């Protein structure tokens, strides 16, 4: 197993105010109910804390299982990726308003809250900010509803439950019914322990087993439902067993429960239409289910004689079943319309890791179809008798006139058209058209057209495109495009487009566009950068990102959340500044301005005129500014280039003039009944070679003009 990394400031799991949203198996007439979910993941914990890899993806996994199997509709879900404290508390306020509206419609409401990220004994870390547990509890308790379910996965998270009398102990048992009231807090570790995440699982231990359990691995009775007791017992046992020998030691989930009612309640219902996989009764052993990107989605112990339902998203999955000393494998495609049943007949025996036992060499040579090694080969045509990616030959050096297919390549291969490896490439490949490797590429690939490596640990070079569907640890270089659909740790350099879908850490450099669905990392493009996850920075003409922690430099910058600094003509942020201002100043000019931007910075477009002036006097300007809040009062400061025009612009009239100036404004705004009253001052200055003197000559000296007082309205 790969080295486990500490979830340094992880995220606590609370299950707060749990209530059975499906009801018990005996309850046939539950009251009208609506379940809401607020799910957040934060890889960053501020200065001095290690950057987590999987907190954000863990949150997305929880969100997926809640919407598929947990009774939460997409409209009732708020998903936050690497939020700062303001965005986090704003989401809590939005959730409070949504639940209140549902209650007013006569609904019995429940809240599920999940956070994965950094924490310590006193609170959660949201980037550079900290939210104390007491404040978090208060915010959560203000959300109405009979039930609140809050899930957090973090270091020392047991401190939260200890404050309420919780203890570290094995899986708990309790009863609940559809009329249950109260709360339950679950934490991924005790107050003194570190919660941990694993590279091999690509997530935290506790959340991985929690999601596996909710998808059906915890349904040991084969009833098609997963109760709170089922999933906690499963996650507790698996988390403890997986962390007993890690660097940071065993991890004990803890809890604090205050519930009233009788019975047991269901967390996920596997009998819904979302269920995609049914495991037949005859199957038995340890099963591992991976998605098309190679990520471990579910692991479970299949008991013979009991049918098992697993809820999965639509897609292609690889199933590995280990029973005794044998290993079996099959592939399955899940669709929404047709659930799939897997039986023993669907599995084929898969080879174990290649080893050689003394005294068995001769026997192995005589078994038809066994792997064999070839030190040197020259081939005119490939051997496709076993299929393109089913070769049982390992090659060291191969020279192919047309094409060659192998299982593993340990040396050097050159082909005029195609190289195809169903296993690993450890050395070098060169092809006139394409290289294909279905597993790890540890060395180097070079192709006249396309490289395709399931995982790349060093580099790929291609005249047209590189594709690595598993993970990239080194670099890609292509004349046209790079595509990495898994984890990326390194660099992509492409003449046109880079695409990295999944976790991305490193840099993307492209002549036209960069796209990343993960984060963090740096994107540099001549035209467009797109990051649907978090990013450390973007440089391009158009920059679009979910969360930005560094610089955004471009003509247009767009971000859902900006924790860094945008530099551009226009910068936009969800929840950012969107204002129209009208003001009057002591120069008798009436002005109208538009401010658009992030929460703290904005672009100003302004214009004005002097009523009944003759000749007509008017102005226009473009500038940039920032806003801070002091209580209810907002303070704006902006700097712009403002041109005052006397006469008609471009009229050819000798009496017309355009006088560009630099304008510094400061305004204070006080909100009143949906708008704000603003007041402040403006200071203009003539700048050498930019402004004109009253006599029409260019200004040769810097000169500060008479200040103007401003008053107006903002909406």
C-alpha cells in the first residue's frame, strides 16, 4: 500500500440531529419530509499546514451518495469547494433560509452537514480563517428542522464530541423511529488522534469506508437498506483496521448522541432506481470496485448465500474478487435504465502478480497461454490471435515494421505504426503514429501522432496529442493537446489545449486553452484557462475557476470564490460586487457609474454631464478599486482615468477639447431599506503628457486639482 499521508487538519464528522428520512422498514406512512445537505471540502488550511489532497474529492463523494441514495435532491444540496470563512457562513445562512421556506410549506425538514478539511482541538480551518466549534454549533442550531445530520472528517475532531460527553468506543447501537428527535455527532477520530488520508484510497480512511458502507457494503443482512448503526459499525471497524499500522497510529471514530424514539432508521435505500449493481448469492470473498479512472469506489466483503445491492453512478467499472488464493475480474457498465446483476459466470480468473517458484519452471513453460519473456524480437506484423491488448509476451527490445503488441515492455520498442502494451512500459517507446499503454509508463513515450498511457510517471512527447487516463507524475508535451483524466502531479505543455480532469497539482502551459477539473495548480495560457476545481493561479486572456487561491491575471477573470488577487480589465466572483451608483459633486456634474467585481475588488465604468451647460460638458472614465467593510459601513477606494469633454467629442469644432485626468475617489456607504447612501470626496490630478492645460497645451507638470465632494445613491 502506498504511504499514507496525515489528514493534518482534517475535517470532523458530525452527524447532527439525525432523523430517519426513509422511515423504518415497518413504517408505511411517513410524514411529508424534505432532506437538505450542505457539503464542504477544503484542502487548504492556511500558512504552516500541509496541503491536503483529497478533502475536496471526499466532499464530492459524500454529495454524490446523498443525492443518489440519501434522499437529497440536487436543488436541496449546497456543495462548497475549498470555501473561505465568509463563503462558508454565507452557505449556512442560505441553508437556514431554504429550510425555513420548506417548513412554511408544511414539510418535516432534515439537514445533513458534511465537512472535510483541517481542524484542531478547538475548531475548523477554512483556508487562513478558523471557525470555532462553539460558533459552528450555534450556526447549525439556527437551521430549523426536526433533524440535523452533520458530517465532518478531521484531526482531533473528537474534541467536539468530548465537549458533549462523547467517548471513544466501538460501534454503538441505538433505536430510532420516524418520530425521533434530537442529535447525533460522529467524529472520525478522538480528541488526541490524527485523522488520516491515503494515496492508495485517494481519500480519507473514514470517509472512504463511510461512502462504501452507504453504497451497500454495510448492508450485511442483504435487506437493501443501510441504517446508521450499519454504516457506523462498518466504518469504525474498517478505519481502525486500516490505520493500526500506519505512521500516525490507530484512528478511533467517536460519537455523542442525544436521540429520543424507538426502532432503527435508514440512511440510504438501495432499493431505489439509483441502484446499479446486484451481486448474486453465490459470490463470496473480498471485492474491490474501481471506476473508469481507477479510483477505488467501494470495497466490501461479500458473504456467500446473501444477495447484495450496491448503488453506483452510471459508468464503467472494474470488479476484482479475491476468494482464497484465486483472483477474478470482470468489467461492467452501469446505466440508469437497467440495473446489472453479476454472477460467478461473469468473472474470469485473473493472473496474480508474476513470481517464479523453484522447481516449477518446466511446468510453467508447458502450460498453454502462460506469459513468456522475449529478450529481442523483430516483427513485420503483430500477433493479434489473442486480441490487441491480450498478449502474454513480455519484451525487452522489439523492432516492428508495422506494429507490435506485448503485455509488458521492459526495454526499447520502435514501430512504424503502432505500439500496444496491455501492461507496463518501463523503458522507451517510439512510433510513427501512436503508442498505447494500458497501465504504468515509467520511462518515456514518443510518437508522431498520439501517446496513450494509463499512468505516466515521467514524460510523454507527441506530434499531436498525449492521453494519460490514470495519473500523471511527470510531464506531457504535445504539438496539439494533452489530456490527463486522473491525478496529475507535474506539468503539461501543449501547443493548443491541456485537459486534466481530476486532482491536479503542478502547472499547465498551453498556447490556447487549459482545462482542469481538480486542483490546485497553475494555469498559463495564451487565451483561456478553465478550472472547475481550485487553482493556485491563472494567466490568460480569459480565466475561469471555481476557487482561486493566488493570482488571476487576464482581461476577464471569473471565479466562484476568490481568495487571492485578480488583475484584469473585469474580474467577477459569485457573490461579488454588483452595484449601480448615481452621485452629484461640487463641480455641478451629475454622474452614473457601474461597479462589477469580486467581494473586495471591482471595475468602475463611469460617465457624467453638467445639466444645461453651454458648451456641453460631460465625462467618461474607467477604473479599478477595492472595498472593505467596517460593521455596516462599506468603504470604497478607486483609481480611474477620467476624461472631461467640453463640446461635442470628435465634432471638429475648434472649441471642443478632451482633458484626460487621473481621479482618486473615496466613498463611504450606509445601507438603508435596500439601497445605500454614499458620500465622499474625489481628487483629480493632471499628469504630464496625458492631460492638457486650460490653454490647450499638454501638461508638463504633475498638478493636483481642487477636490470635489460627492453624495449619491447605490443599489
